C-alpha cells in the first residue's frame, strides 16, 4: 500500500471495515476526506495515503468533543482548516485537465471547482470570524461550534480539490524539525503540530502565488475578513498575507519559521525536502521551482 521506499506500493485489496469518523479537533476535516496522514517517527517521515476506500462511511461531527481542548490546539487546528479552505479556493482550476468521457476517470484531486468553492468560501468566512474567539475563550461555544463546522466544510472542499504550497512546504518543516515541542501537546520533542507547520510559511506563499490568481486571492482575503473595498488585483497577496499574520498574532502563533527553530542556513535543506511534494506543487496557481521555494522559506523566517 505504501509507495517505495517505505513499502511495495501495492493497492488496498478491497473494501475496509465500517468506518465511523468522529473528529476531536476542528481542523483536519478528515471525517469527510479519503486522505490519511501517517507519521513514522523512527524514519523521521510523514506522508499521505489517498484512496476512495479510506472515505468514512459515516461522520459524527459533535463540537462538544472539543470543549476541553486547550486554546493552542484550537489555534493550530484552526489554521489547518483555514489553509485547507484558502488553498482550495486559490488552487489551479479543475478545467486544466483534458476532458474524459467517464467521470470516474477524472483525477481524484481536481483543483478548484464550483462545488468546492462553495464550501471553501463559507469555511473562510467562519474561520475569519470565529478563530480568535474560539482560541481565546474555551467557553465560547458559538465560536467553537462554528469552527467545527468550518473544519468539516474545508474537508469537503480539499478532499475534492487538493491542497497546494502551504501543505507542500509544511513537509520540509516536519521532516527537519529539531529540539522543539509546541505548548499544550503532550508529545516528545521534536514535534510541530501540522497546522502550525502549514501556516508558518503561508503568508510568504500567498504573497508569491497571488500573481497567478489575483482575483481569487482578493476574494479569499475578503472572505477572511480583510477590508478589500479599495483594493485592486495588485494588492491581493498582501491582503491575504496581512490578514493571516493578523490572525496568527491574535492567537499566539509563531511569527514565521524562525520561531520554529529554523534559520537561513536551513533554507536549502527545507526546500530540497519540500520540492518532492509534486502533486501539491502542481496544484498551485503559479509555476513553482526549487529556487522559488527557497525564496519563499527565506521570506517566511519572520513577518516583522
Ligand atoms: Fe492539513
């Protein structure tokens, strides 16, 4: 099932046992995707399995499962859902694929499409409105309920669309992290939560990708709550980045990958690791090579 060098790449042999998914964080949306992420500490690696057979049979989404979550975990998982939604909305459009007669033969992750746009846009509106409240006040059940719904919506979107550069560049961070454990996670060092590894580079990424789909970036910034009333396409990247940094600051997130223990000397290694995420990189709205990724990591060291 796992691709080489971890496994022989054999397909899942058939239907799996019944799968009832009940999320206990408001982030991954995995209760409605066909994707699983596995981390193998001994091999210092993390990878994704994607197969329609992995889609749960039923999802039981109960926000009260998150009542006891520390704010830092609501924040990191909330930024995961935020990034799922904005990556969906700004990814390359589904129309790039050649037409095929049988819809079942269309690519599994298709890129931005009208159906995922609906869910992604609503998820961005909700996370923009409720993230700060849900992180900073555990008793704010309205905010935490809405974050859970937003996570499910974003999962519906990205399970159909795929992610792009923020998730691709999170892999280098996860593979190379050292001597760090984020607060409120009861795990051994080194550990950086997925949502933090994703969002740490995101402002620098959207400053870069906006040129490939400026209208979409502008619409996403607006959905997240940025004031876009006097903005033009040339402002799109800055508006998305600025709104994300604002939310990161208000929720106690690291101020770039420098706060995760990385320095300029790590940039080439980070880029060399992440450039292997071919599918996600190809889903970005702008062509991206190794040098571009190095430039993005350099810009993501700190957001001032
Ligand atoms: Fe994610």
